[in-house]
């Protein structure tokens, strides 16, 4: 008999992929609060990027009733985030926060791929990010 072990190797477990976008606790709390008061059920928070503004790009954030077939789906702090597949490389590593000041309350983006912003803060310049390993 041959002493070779011919049993097939078990498939290696895949490492979990890092989340494209994360929420701070303040942002997650605010999203859940808004969704709880909505007249229609939302599938999640849709996040994307579109061309526009003086710096070239603008962030999009809206509540989505359904997920699109190719959306990247991220679960973070009890919130479902739906990311337009064309925006994934521009949003890798982004943290969304909710900030309240005396004059305003708004969602803000901390994006490591953002290289510039216009003076009013409504538009940004974003370079595609590199895919990170977990």
C-alpha cells in the first residue's frame, strides 16, 4: 500500500470582507429613528456618489424602499446600507456620522478617498480607493 494521504483538503474558510461604509453610533441612531417614523417601510439607507458641484462629485444619501439587484449590502449597528455598485470604489473606508450644531443637523462623510472639497462643503473630489484586505 501507498502511504500517501489522498483525502481532499477541506476548503479554506474565506475571510470576511471589510465593510465598504460604516456608521457612527450617532448616525445609526438617527437613521433608525427616521425609519421608525416613516409612513412606508424602508429596506435601508441608500448611499452613493454622483457627478456634480464645483469640486466634481456629490454624496447621495436617501432612504430606499427596495434594494437594487446589484447593490452592495452592508449591515452596521442595526442599519442596512445599500451602496450603488458604481460608487463602491469611491466609498471604501468611509464613515458616515450625524452631527448636530446650534445651526444645523446633518449627515457627514469621512472618506479617506476624498482629496478635496468645495468651500461650501456640498461637493467633493474623490479618487477611487484600493480594495483593502480584512
